[in-house]
C-alpha cells in the first residue's frame, strides 16, 4: 500500500506511464528569500560593460551560424530537387506500366481467347 504512494500516473499526450512521485521540498525561510533578492539587485550593477572583444566574438559567432544555416538551406534545396526527380521517374514508370496494360489484346469471346492460348501448342508438335 505504501508503495502506491511513491508512484504517480502521468498522461503525456495520450502516452500513459507510471513514474516515481516527486518530493516537494519545503520552501526556504523568508530571510533567505530576502538575502537572495538583495544579491540579485546588486548583481546587475557589478557586471562589467561589454567590451569590443565580446562584440567581435558575438559577431563572429553570428556569422558562423548564418553560414551554417545557408549551407543547410542549400542541402535541403538539393534534397528537394532529388525528390522531385525521383517522383518524376516514378510517374513516368507508372505511365509506361499502365500503357503496357492498355496495349494488351482484348478478345471478343472466350473461344477466341482459348484458340490463341491453345494455338501455341500446335506449333510445338
């Protein structure tokens, strides 16, 4: 019975699973909150102003990221073109296959069909 209290059922977009129940930590004492807030208030004032080296590193990183995105765009464009070519080839083959079915002879009666099928055996004798 105690084991059931340690587990909880979770529903993540229709996927239901069991996981250990999380422990809720006690809230920190109020004086700790006040000291943390005061520390955060003082922190932005103590940060140094950004230097030119930071700006150049940031612009260099941005330039590298833009180059990566452009390369990925070119790759996606190439793959898209390959997919278009493959689709065109498949459509062409499907049309050729359909045409072979349309080109099959049609017999007026089953007797005509049997004559054609059995006629090949007479030539072998």
